[in-house]
C-alpha cells in the first residue's frame, strides 16, 4: 500500500476518479436493493448517484487535458488511510437507517479526501476543481435532505414505515417469538415433572436450568442454520439465531427461577403464576405484531401450554 503523501498530482486525480466511480456504484447498488421496500429512498440514492457521476465526468475531463487518455487504476484499498467497507451485496438485508448512515460516512470521507488532496496539489486548475468538489461534498448533506423532501412524501414515508415494521417483524420478532414460545412451553414438562417427582426446589431448579439452556442452544443453532437470509430477507442468520436462542432461554428461565425459593409448594405456586404471565405475553406479542386476534392467540397458547404443563405433572406424579 502507498501512503497518501507519496502520491503525485496525476495519481491523486486518478484516485479521485476511481473513488467517484466506486461511490456512484455503491449508490446504484443501494437504490437497487431498496427499491422494493423503500422506493422513495431508492430514488434519493439515484439522485446521489447522478451527483457522483457528474463529479467523475469533470475529473476525467481535467485529467485528459493534463495527462492524456490513459487513467491508471488507483483504488482506495491501495492507499493507506481510507475506511475499508464491506460490499453492499454482502451487507444484505439492508436496513434504511444503516444505509443512510453509510451514505453520510461516504460523503464525509470523500470531502476529507478532496480537502487533503487540494493541500497536496500545486496546479491551479487541479486545486480549483478539487476545492469545488470538496465544497460540493460538504453541501451534499443538504442535497440529500432536499432530495428526501422532494421524493419522500407523507404517503411514501408511511409506506416506508410500514415496510420497516414488516422487516422488523420478519428479522427480529418472528425468531424471538419462536424462541419465547418454545422456551416457555417446551420446558414446562421437564421442569414440573422433576418438581413433582422429587418435591425438591433445588432439584427442580437444576432440571429447569438445564432444560432452558439446552433448549436455547438448540433453538439458536436451528434458527441460524435454517437459511442465510439473502433470499428470504429474514436478516443475518447468526443475529436471528442469537435472538431466538436468548428468547428461548429466557422463556424457560422465567418459570425456573421461582424454584430458588426453598419451600416447594410456594415455589410451585409462583412458577405457575409466572407461566400464566409468560403465556399472556406471548398472546400479546402475537396479537400486536402478527395481527392474530388476541382471544384466538390466547386460546392457542393456553391450550398448548396447559397440555404440556399437565403432562409434566402427570409424569412427575406417576
């Protein structure tokens, strides 16, 4: 890698052209990936792409007048000091806030590059263009805001908010809910079977803790390995797996913790109360995020939980 201070004026211009080409491609990729869920924001990034294309053309025209037709390929990754970014195609699925922050950091880095490049050049024409581009990059925040105001009408913002909610449900709520349901329901049988078989709070706690952690690990890996999220839009597989695994463990730990109470009957009464709260929480989440009628969600969850709960008591009491 070369240091920035070692570049000649010709190499600085070639690097500037390469950077504008790369930024333009990134904005085009962002627009393409956002057009289905966030069409208005995709239009904003197409506008930003057009701005970068204009910069590239001006740089190429100046380069031709100074150094001829051949432009050496000098990329940011060949020069020390630039931020290394993952390609857009490796960042999917893209959240709207994430891409806006990416665009802001790109504009800031490009502005700082032009300001540093202007200080390194002595040719009046080159300094003038680099200074103008630095000023335009400094103004790009305002350009982006104007494009947003123009493209993002109230209806469009409502549509994008709805799309953001759908993605949140798909990528966070669904794996979390699956884990919470599994942890809250599947651990009932081993916990209460152990409790009624031993009539010992410490023994019941150990079994419940083992069942909760084991279920969390199992569900976490199952969710993470189910798909990589690139085709389904369900998000990064390991993030889904962590969310699912933690919620599974949390669902089991909730009604396990009461068995830290030494008295078995008191602990069991508290555990049953916690189970009722957990099932109500699951019904609420299904109603709020999955649009399932609350009574229907409560009926489905309570019936399933009750059957598992009774099976645990019957097996433990046998």
